[in-house]
C-alpha cells in the first residue's frame, strides 16, 4: 500500500524553538535529518525536545513524540509545569499496559528479539499514520537494552534513520548516556550531535552547559555554551566571542563629573576602555563609580549597573545622601541596576545580560560592582578570567565606558588582591587609606592608563554631601601608599575646617 508523505519543504533549515540555540547552529537544524541529543538524566533533554515540537506546531508542522521511557500523562504534566499544552502533537507510548501483561509473553523466541521487532514496527506504523514532519524518539537507552548487543543496536538505528529520512522527518533521538564509556556509534550515525551537561556545585545552583559536538554541512559555533533550565523551558546563552562584534564609535573622552578627577586621569574616561577601581573596603570605590555613572546619565546616556555585593535600597539611599539621586533615572528607564546573585548565575548568562543591555538598551556605560563576588562565587568555573577578557574586549569594541570595582584585603600598610586583573584593565584608579594628624584619610592615584598621559601625583579624595572632592597633590607627604606617611610641608588637608562625611 502506498503512503503519501508531505513533500520536502523549501526552507532547508528547521528552527529548534530553543532561544539561543539556532544562533549557535547558524540558523537551525538541517531539515529531514536525524540528530542525537544526549545528556545524563535531568540535563534537560525532554524539555528541549518538547520545545522543538512546540515550535513546529507554531509553524504549522505536525509533530510526534514517541516514548519508551515516560508515559503520556508524565509528558503532559512536564509540559504543564512550563505552562505548555501538547494539544495538536501526537504522543505515542511504545510500552502500553497490554505490553506489560504476562499473558502476552511467548516462549518460542527470545523476548528481546520479539520486543525489538515490535518496537521498530510500532514506530514505523505510527509515523505512517500521522505523517509527522518533526519526530522525537525518547529514548535510545531502552532500544539499547532490547538489542542486547552493539551490532543489533546499530542496525536498528540505521534502519530507523533510513526510514525517517525517506519520510521527510526531522528527528531528535534522545539518549541518557547509559552506554559504556567510549561508545560513539550513535555519533557516527547521526547527522548532528548536541550534548547537554549538568554539573553540581559545592554551593549554589547547578550549572548546565551545551556543546554542539557535530553538525554535518553546517558552520556552527563550537565550544561550551551555558544554558538555563527553568519554568518556560531551556534558554541557551551563546559563548561570547569578542572578535565577532565590532562597532564604529567616536574616539572621545567623557567626564567623571569631578574636574580634578578628570585631570588626574588625563582628561576623562575614554570611550571603548575599561577602568579598574581598586582599593580596600569603605575607601569610596562604589561612590566614585556612581559619580561617573551619574555624569553619564546627566549627559543623556544610558547606564547599566551590575550590583553583586550591596543591596539596591542601600546603594540608592547612600548615593542620595551624598547628593547623587539615582531614583529618577531608574524610574525613567535610563538607568538599569541589576542586583546579581553570583551563586545562581553562570558566566555565560551574565555575559548575555551585559550584551543585551548594550545592544538592546544601548547602554554607553557599564559598571560591575564588584569583581570579587563574581570571581570568587564561582571557583569551580575554569577559564573565568578568559571569559572576563572576552567580555571586556567586547565592551571596548562597542565603545562602552566600563568601570570595574575590585576590593582589596587590608586597610593600612600591606594591601593585597585575591586576583590580578591589572593586565585586563586599560586604566587603574588606586585608592588607599592613610593616617594624618590623628585621622584616617583617603588617597587616590592613577597607576596606569593606556589611552592618555595621566598625572603621577597622589591626591586626597573625600566623600561629601556634594559627591566626591579631590584635593591638591600630596607633595608634602612621603609614604602615603604605605598608609603611614610622614608630613614634610604645609599643604592643608581637605575639609580641615569641616567635618568629614563617611561613605
């Protein structure tokens, strides 16, 4: 009996329905091919497969979910947990209640021989009846058990591959990686392989990442890409490669909002550069960054501020006390402040949010406060500094002014950092406490600038109700950077006649 199947579609690519995955694949999956989606239990295979079928339904393409491992009730419940309905998608359970009936067993042939043949015929029959354009087969581990040996298993998969391709089906085969280590037979059979990995952390949520292992005839973006599995499905965050993102922008300097600070750093902050603001806790790093951000907001620019350490209400209240009210800009949408929990955020997702702020919101200044929490909360993440390098290079190439805050250990005397980020920074502002006339004061200096001639002086800086105030060069002091200077002149300290405002 001849069976009519839908003709091949003109568009050679198939949208996966997974945000971020089509970009990694260079436009989607090649139509009418068979793909392997592998991952350990709980890695997100079923959710990704459901998104694939739901996207097909949205595009008017029929879908079929064939399951050996889950019941239809379980699949519908899983979809409902994401707010999805599977209406319009055919669901086929290969193992039914009749198949579990002991009376249906026979003893002439080995049970696995019969069951494997019945399983294969059941798949083919369902495909011929429903004529789907998208198929999910869940999962190959049950087929492997029925086959009992690798040769029979490979032959069955090859038979299914030929059957599906001649029926104009784009197929996802799900595998939970229960085969022996090093078994790559499925990799060689499939047109493409997508691997999902789930890595538990010692603290915080587990990390998930995706890798396109193989994709014939497609220029895809290799390497690992972080992804999130949450209510609403899988979202993939493409690994940032700065070399793919270049923008023409004006070469200019912008003011920090404090003329003497502008002079200290060589005329202001250069577009397309990043500045590291380094010093011990309480020295005024955040306040200086807020002053720079407020200056950008007053120029009409949009600013994105990523807050890792401090609570948002505390930052807003403290800034307002120092004469820097951020609330109006926050209300208008000109300022984006995102309070980040680094224990719950992967590096890839963080880079995605920064990119989104730059490309969608058109943020011209980005503040990361602070790097300590971001770097130390994810000690298990290898190559984190390389990821930070890519992010900073991307921001520079977009003409963004980036401010990075790095806290140091110690207050007076020896001060040290957990990480050395000096090589990533275009400019470095160094803050130090020092003792003078029975008071703890603050000094600021610029120790590096790649884009301009900066002052080599050390100046006093003070937090006031009008923001920050920078004093004259401390030329009459020796040993300011050590924290225990000696006074050899008559230069007055800032606010000698006024009370000091701490911040």
